[in-house]
């Protein structure tokens, strides 16, 4: 299920991975090497530090209908005494725990500081099958959040400014950006594991989004954790490996009890696509 309000028409737009800033956006993020301003249309931008960056992919922001607002402390679809109350995210960035060190102040427009902190992009499958249902589960049932939702038609929904810390991947939260990809997930018995394929539209949008994030956040490298043979790992990273890793990873690489994005995800082709888009810029 999807409700992108005509966003599919944007797929033909050529991605400009320089991520030019929109003219007239405020407030300006402080950066030593500010991108050259150039026009971009609504529906092709993501928001970092209150500023819009061109991404060349259909995006519905949380401030736009029919977007999904993870910064709200109220449920979107549900009602009743069992609905979680309070924030579903951490404004700004801070180390885990009530007394954790503040890494990025809430409301900060200092993109250089954010770039020092954010160095991972975590991929999930939502086990819900649509972005609408995924947001309903996160916001109304579990009291959790994620920065992006990727629907089956390739539409991306941004739910928070990337300055803010979503609750999606435990110890990775302070340093990461997360995306939930619409997919019903993994099923099977014994050694037989099955997962629906991701759509080509999803791969196209995810490649563009990942390339955009690698450009905005230089510490996010277009690489995934690999084994001794150079294949993408199917096991969690050890503590030292996790601390040292800067790039794109699955939830399975963060926690041993997870398998996102799942066995159907085409890691090799995806990473090649991200690197190709970066080279083409």
C-alpha cells in the first residue's frame, strides 16, 4: 500500500549528487565548504539541520501531506489507553543513557558537528509491507522511530530532521541514519528461508538516497561489512569492529538477533549502484 501523491513521476529526474541546497531555505547550516545554491523542486529533497538538500529521488517530508511525523508525541492512527505516550525519538544526538553525553544539541544548525557524529546508514525491512503500516506500528504501537520509510513504489518518507536521533537500532542510534524498507520479511522452517524480493523501484530510490547521504556525510562510506572472502557478512560485528565501521550496514550487523535487510537483499548490486552514482556526479 502506498499514498505518494504522484511522486512516481519524479523517477525520471537525473540525480545530481552534488546535493545542491535549495535557494531561500533557512536556517543555513554552518559548513566550511557550503554547496553552491541551485533550484530544486519540492519532492526531491531531504532535510538536514533545517536545510533542504537535493537528492533526486521522490521524497515526502513529515511536514507535508500525506507525510509521517515521528517528532509528534501523539499517535497517528490509533487511540486508547494502550497507545504509548511521549517522544518516540531523541531531539539532537546524544550517547545512550539518561546521562549520555550530548553529541549534537537539539535544534542545532551546525552541520559540521553533525558530520563528525554520523557515520553509519542502517538498513531494515519493516515486516509490514507498506510504509503506512510500518509507521503505524512504530508510532502508535511501539513508541519507536526511523528517519526514512521506503515504500514498494520507491517513494521515500522522511519522518525526522537528520539532526535528530531516531530509535531504530539500539547502540547504532547516536551515530546512524535509519531506513525501513517495505517488505513482509523473512519466513521459513528449518534451513529453508524465504523473503519477498525488493522492487526495482526500491533499489533505485535506495541507491539515490544512500549516495546522497554519503555525499552529505563523508564518514558514511559506500561500503558494507565483509568477510574474509570479500562477501557482505551475514553475522553481527564484534564490539571493536562495530566501533571502527563507517559505512552502510544492515540491522543484522548491529545486533545478533536481527537479520535485516534479509537474504533477498542484493547487497553487491546495491553497493555497485551507489558507487556508480557517486562516480557519475
